[in-house]
C-alpha cells in the first residue's frame, strides 16, 4: 500500500513551476507509445526518441501518446515545450501526490486521476497517479510505471470496434477515464470479498492477527476514498462547463461516467462503514470470549466456596471430628461435599449458566 502522504521536501524554497519528481524513484527507461488513427487507418509504434512523438501535434487524425514513467524530468520538459503546456501543469504531472482534479486552459484540458491495481502477491492495493492532457486532436497520458488498465481500449482501437475510431480525441479521453473507473468496481469487488471473509473470522475466532488485518484494510479504504471521492466534482465540472474540446455527442457519455462515479463512491462509503463496524465487532467478540472464560472461572470458584467453608470448619475442629468416635463420619463429610457440588452444578445448569 502506498503512503498516504509522499515526502515533498524537495520542492521547499523552489520557485513555482520547478520540475521535481516526487514519488517512488525508478531507474527504468521511459517508454513512449503512440497510436495514431482514423476510422480507416491505424498507426502504432514505440518512440525511440521523445522527438518522434512531436509530429502528432500537427496531424488531423486522433493521436494517443502514452508516457510510461515520469521520473525523467528532461522528457517531460521537452513534451511540455513542444505542446505548449504550462510549467505549473508539468510540475503537477511529476508530483505524484496530487489530488484528482481538472484544470481548463485555452488550448487543452489537464486531468489528474488515480489508477488502482490489486497486488496479488501482497494482497493489497497499489495506487498510481495518471495525468491526461487533452488537445483538439491528441490525448497525452503520463503514468508512473508501465502497465495499466487500458488494454480493452487499445484492443477496441486496433480492431476498430465500437465508436472509438469514429469519434475524436475527446471520446478517447472519455474511454480512458471510463476504463479507470470501471476498474474501481473490480478493486472494490476484491475489497468486498476481503470484508466478507474477515467478518466470518470475526464471528468464529478473532485473533490479534485479525485486528492487524482490519487495521490494514481500514488504511486501504482511507486511501481509496481519498483517490476516488474528488471524482464526483471532477466529472461534474466536465459535464457542467461543456468545454469546446468536448463535443455535445460526448457529453452524454460523460453523464454516464458521472453515474458510475456515484456508484463507486457509494460503495466506498458502504465498505468504509463496514470496516469501521468490524473494529466494534472485534472488540465485542474479544469481550465475549473473555466473558466466557470469566464465567467458567466464576462457576468453579462458586463451587469451591462452600466446599472450602466445609473443609475449613471441619479442619478447625480436629478434636471434635465425628470420625474419631464414629466410623462413618469421614464418608458422611465426603457425601455432603459431593452433594453440595452436584446440587450447585444442577442449579447452574437450570439457570443456563453452563
């Protein structure tokens, strides 16, 4: 699980617009993939040099430039200069602690989202920042690392399925955002499975490890909520402001995207309440187990109190013991002790304390 707040002390004292990468340090080379397409033609390639993607700016077809890796500041600067991107936007791209947001400029729209991945090895959630730049004919996406949730979009472009190649760059951006939000449902489904299995453990046999798992799940829900909650405002701005970069035909799909976002947020809030309730269930379960133990100990103590009384009185009158003059005295005392024990057990059973 990523940290809730990444260290940003590197930017202290620097002027606004200074590019400093804030996030996990990586040494892998940056990979830039380009897909140019029309309804009839498709061209896909990997750029050997950052300059190879600059020609997309002047083409009339739709271009998708995907940058895997934002730790190389020089590449981000070159892309920003060629496409006329403001330095403050570039600063936000390389700072991976951004809140999901949207900013409208004259010639482009800047959007920041959080892309979630499920780590099957660690059984946790990985959060990656992804930034989008939308121009009239181009979408530029910046990812922290290679690997994303866009394979379905790529396949639709390659196979010319649906309406994606019949529409412009605005529809491509919608399709990419839709892929991210649809993946939230997959992540939340896995979270739901965790919650269900943990609730069974809580009821049957809670342990200190269960408490640790609840705490980890609560941290995940806090970060997921932080990553998803601002989406409602972001997409609402897209629908409400109706930027000239978005066609009216695309606004219908944005409203559908807004509905999906509301569903995701409602699910997150439900799971968050359930996880908070699990802590109460854990404390109640532990308290009940402790009460069961105390009840058993109390019952044993209650049984031995009268027996101790009999033994104490009997032991204090050594010279007056009945068995000194009566051979049945000792068995009679044991019979009394046994009868008292049986009687108390029967009473406890009748009261349903056993």
